[in-house]
């Protein structure tokens, strides 16, 4: 498959687009001021031990102290795994002022600090290095037992005699050559040696290792044998990525190329337009049908509609063809928008079991191109397809958008008449509570127009009832739901 990556650099953000056959399949965005710290390794200092919560606050040099639970202390987890009766109390493990090496598990969120672990793991292209472990684990996505044992044996054979740590083989390691595995092992060992050397004699808090940038992670995790090139629009970053690739992944260095064109790289390949379409609720199909995609807190729902597609043979054939096209488009949109968690797909109802099976087969085939773990449960009794997709990062909409300040994220606003009736109730409430000389109403023009026309009698009746005049003032800057009542 002809696959290429486009990397767009600006001082504010890095954007990566994955194209397959010239069509955008994935988008990754990392902003300079919002870059995560998950995976970073620090030498931290214990600030406070909380026996009641079996946790400790650790100063790692961030704005807020980080959080370490007793269950995330590696020595206790290892002891528990060897048949001990659970971890010791944290006050017997840590003391204030103590220095220890920690790794970030979760970014700070709101008022909460980062969550830490003392179990260090360093990810490479093919393997994950666990310096404190002894075993060799295999990715669960490699299901064949014989293949798992064969891969474990290959890794064992490549380890140096003085190896003290353990490894987890990632899925891509199954098809890797001996040379590629050996290169990854050497890279991870060198990285761990550098981290240990930085920690020796250092005073906490200090950062020992920063996880790779988005562009570097793309080279490490996403570039495969199917990739024809990686196009980079910044000469400075092209040189940096080339040096990184030559040192750690020499087989990828020839794929990197510097884009020198005048026209912006994303514009030239239609990526900017694709980003705008990926933020829309409606996705049009080539046949004339369309999808409606709604992302909620609990799940994502996708509704398939025939729209203007009338077919050429019969209605069942029209539905079948629309659903087949939708299956391909939905699989692509899930990757493009990076939608995760529970996903419900409402294909158009099909009477034929043969058609349902064909659509499900096509859907699974399209989803197989996704790097993220996916589970599809097939059609339910209600004709819905239930599936899950592992959350790997924030969805595209959450990265680029925020809830609408006018509707509060509902996607709808109250009608002018609804707001007008709220105002009448509020005026009555205010009149009973305060003895004002006059009430002045400030509201959106559409609401004021309603009071001057269709609801003028209702306003006049209220004014007579409360015995106070009400003056009306249109505020063009107000949203339709916004209003103020001023007491004079």
C-alpha cells in the first residue's frame, strides 16, 4: 500500500497527516504549550506522605506536586507478585525529603497533579524496556502461541550476557528481522544508561528523560515497510529528524525528504480541507447518502442514511450499497477523528442476513487497517453494531474545539419565544422581591422584537400587574439566550 506521512512544523504546533493512496487516514496534532509529560522520567523528592490515603506528594519540578500511590511503587508491586500479603504501609516505604526516580503515568488534569509510578518503562520501535523486570513479555495482539514462543526465543538469543532488565515485544516485532531487534535493544540500553548517569549525583527535582516529540514518535511507532516517504516542510526539523533516524533507526533515514515548495504542504495535499470536514457532524457519501456522527461523554453514535441515493435496481439493493460505502467511510473517520471508547453504528436496516454479513465483513476488513485495538460485536437484536476502540489520545474535536459558549455544548439554543417567556417569569420574580421604580430589560434583538410585536400584549399585562414600567433595549452583542434585568 502506498503510504506517506506529511509533517507540518510551526513554532506553535506540529501536525502529522498519514496518507494512503493519496487520501488522508490519520491526523496527529501536538501543541508546544500543551505537550503532555506522560513517559517523562524525573528524579523527584518526597514532599509529604499521607498514610490515610496511602499516597505521597512528590516534587518533580512541575507547577503542582505529583501524586504517587502505594500500588504504583515497583518494589511493593514486585513483592506482592511473589506471594506477599499486599504492599507495606507507605509511611514505612517513603519518608519526607527522600529522593526517588519516577515516571509520569497521567498528565496533570485540572487541579490534580500528575500521577507517578516508580516502575520505569522505556518504549522503543519494536520493544519496551523494563529495567527493573526480569521476564520477556509478548504483545497480546500476537495470538498464535507458537509465534509468541518463537519471538521470545529470538529476543533471548539477542540479549547480551550482562542483561539485567526485561522486555515486552510490541506487535510490530513479530515481522522484524534479527538486525532490527538488535538495533532496538541497543538503543533502549543506551537510553537507560544515559538516564542512570544523569541521576547519579543529581539533586531533586530534575528531569532525567523527556519522551519523544510527536514527529519522533511517528518515526518510532507509525512508519512501516509500507511507507514510501516522510515529507517534512521545515529544513531545521528535517535535519533534526534525519540525525535522530540515522542514530536510532538507520533503516528509516532514506525515507525522509524535505519539502521545498512554495505552497503550504497541507494545502497542496488537501489536508486542511480534510481537517474541516473531520470536525463536521455530517459526512457525505459519494453515493448521495450521508453519516451523522455524534460524540458524547459516554459513547460515539453514528447514523447511516440513504439521503439522495435512490439506486438503480430496488430499495434493498440501494440500502445494501449505501451500507457498504458507509462501512468503509466509518472506519476511516474513526481513525481520522481518533474516536475511542464505546461506538454504536446504526446501519440502515437490512432484511437479508446475507447483506448484513457482507456489510459486517466489509466493516471488519476496513477496520483491520487501524493500528489501534478494536473489538466489534456484530449486529444486536435492534440492528445496531456495537464496537469499542481503545483511546490512545484526545479526539481531534477535543484538541481543536471547545464547547460553544452560546449553547453550552448542547448543539442547540433556546428559541426567542422560550427566552421571552423566561424573561416574563423573571420580571415577576424580581418585582416581588425588589421595590424598584422601573425595570429595564436588555436582551438580544430577536427577543426584543418579539416583545414589540407578537408578545407586546403579554408584556403590557405584566407591567400593569406589577404596577411598574418596563423599558426594552436591544443589545446586538447579546446571544439569543442572554438577557439582563436592571432595577432603576
